[in-house]
C-alpha cells in the first residue's frame, strides 16, 4: 500500500495534479515599492489560474512589515481569479 501511495504522490507532482483532493499551494509573488508602510488602498493583485496552478502577483505600495499574514490573505482573496488558456505578458 505504501508503494501505491508513493507512486500516486510522484504522479501528482509530475503531472501537476492533486488526486488526493488537497489544494496545491499557489505561487505568490510579492513586490513592494519603497515607502514606509504598505497602503492596501493603492496596492494591487493579479491572480491567474492555468493548468491547475494558481499564480498570484501582489504589488504592495510600501513595505509589508506591519501587515499580518491574515491581512495579506484577506487582501489577496478580494481579487478575482482569471483563467488563462496560454501565458501572456502581464
């Protein structure tokens, strides 16, 4: 049974799927601009879903140091996810 579980795990990694039903972690890129504290009112986020992978590009207008992980999650979650059929320049 262990061999089957290991093999399924390798296939999931190889073909970038999740047969186990667990969601994959998104690739999150956070870009910060030079300022004292991040202002979420002027910050942006783009979320793309392609081939089973979620990519999030967060552009913070300032440093992230005073923002908690929960605040970042809430901010990112407020943006819609766009499905992309092929890669294009952002």
